């Protein structure tokens, strides 16, 4: 589908609406990057992913994803030789690792 057709269908506005429900800025960014596909395999794979997450969220334990912190800028600064992370960057990386651990633990507890 071309960009003009997507604009006429107000697809960007629909993505913005859905992105508003994302649990993090990274998730919202990812939603806004989505584009429709006409390939059956792509559509079936996405439906399977949605079904899997829906089962987690609506299941007995009512799993909720953890906040995912954007640490890309911290790591991009580390590309410079001799650079180090600031205290704020280290805290952000720590929050990211904590969220990752909590997500893993909650998924391991699932039946």
C-alpha cells in the first residue's frame, strides 16, 4: 500500500492512537513504524503474536509488561573511545536490567 493511500485512510492517526497505549516510549515508537502487509505469512505471524500476548494479559495471573527504559543514547555515547556512562546513564541501565529481570521472572511463573 502506498503512502498516499495510508494517509487517506488516516493510518498514521490510527497508529498514534494505538501508540498512546504503549507502556514505553520505545513501544510507542515501534507502533508508529508499523506498516500493513499483504503477505499471508506476515499476517499469520502477527496474529499469533497478538494472541500470545493477549493470553498472557487476560490469563489467570493478569501479566503486565514492565516499563522498558530507552538506554540507546547511553550506549551510543560508549561508541566513543574512552567514554564512560554518567551516573544518570548507569541508573537508567540499572532500571532497564531490573525491568528485564522482572519480566523474565513473571514469564517463568506462567503455566
